């Protein structure tokens, strides 16, 4: 089972595996979430004020350097101050920071179209004394926020040895709209005569959960609902996002972040690579959309 951290490592390996050495060191001593002095083990040659260092998932800006003592400003560029163990790797002016990969990965998943989704199920119990039912099917805010559309409704008839019916007899959809169109948190309403059935099982399309279940240790499949065979889409899409903003500079940075001549990077090269990754992601999304459409054809009424 792949975690967010493992996927971050995989993307970094793909992005940096063939780009040559990068200046690194390891810390000499642990660091709490607020300490402002990082002690390196060997010293980083040429490290200067204003450089960025990355330890684990936190970015820090260098204020001053005194031999092995590096004074920093913590939690830069959207990263979070955290504790770091003795011997943690110090990456200097990282080409692609873990924070950037982490954020772009989340944005990539959030940007996927509604044609790919996870499948969720919820149950509605009908009162035995009610002839007409009008129910808010998805009554929790979390369910409603992730709701895309209804896929299937089945009924459970306790008087007929718990037979399930593929079609909910007497039940129709009154509304199936984005949750923002409702006065409450509901995502769907049902109405109809009860006719002896007491339970309705609703199968619905649900967005991948990057809002309530997204942290370094989150398992993509069980935590965010992302199947294993979608991981290549994440990888291609995230790498495309990371590269697309670099074309405007067209500079390669050496180990200490000093720009080389822009002419060494041909105009359009980075953008073409980004486009290629984005196209691969788009093709895979199209394939998965067709598969889901086959498995769950559009249900009306």
C-alpha cells in the first residue's frame, strides 16, 4: 500500500535520478519544531545567506553560517515546522522540494475531472409505518461534499428473505445537484411509496478524499480512496505540474543554486517535457473514465 510519502519519494526519484549530484549533508543533533540553529556534520561548502535548505518535509531559509552552525528561518514556503532526528538529511537548494511535490500532488488529484471517482455506499432505513418517504440521503457534511452522482439504488425486503432488488420500486430521485445547491448537507432526495421495503442502499460516485485524509502517512488507497492503478496518473500529472513553471526561467542551477547560462537550456525544452507528462496523465484519465462508464453507466431517475 503506497503512502503519500512513498509517492513523493517516487516522484523525486523520477525527477532527479539523472540530473547529477546535489549538495547534501546530515544533521549533527536533533532539532525541535522551533529551534533556529541547525548543526551540520561535515559543513556544506559554499553555503551562503539566503539559501534554502530542506530537512525531511520542512523548508528553511539560511540567515547566517558559522562553520557547522546554520542559523535559519523555519517553516518556509508553506512547509510546517517539525521535529527532526539526529542524522536527518539536509538538502541544499533542492531542485524539487518535498513540499512542492506534496502540494502539487494534492492539486493534481483535486484537479481530476468527475469522470473518475471512487465508489461509496450508504444505507437509508425507512420507517415501517410510513407510506411515503422523503429522505436526505447523504446527511453528513463529509459525504455531501464528496458526492458526485448516484450510481445505483437497491432495496432490501425483509419479508422476502432479504431479497435485494436492483431497482428501487417506487423510489425516484427528486434532486441530484451539487451539495452547495441545498439548504442542508444533503446531496440527494428520494421519494416514493414504501411497499414493504425498509432499507435502501445507495451507491454513489465520490470524489477522492484529499481534504480530510491527506498527510505524509496517508495510504492512497485506503485513506484517500485512490486505487493502485491510478498511481501512474498521479506521477505523470505531478511531474508535469512541477515542470510547467520552469520554462519561463530556462536556467539550470548547480549544486549551490548559482544560475548557469540560459543558453545551455534550449527554449521550450522544459515545457515540451511538461506537456508530455501532462498528456500521459490525460490519456490515462480517459482510459479510466471509459472503464468506469462501462462499469457504472449513467443512471437517471
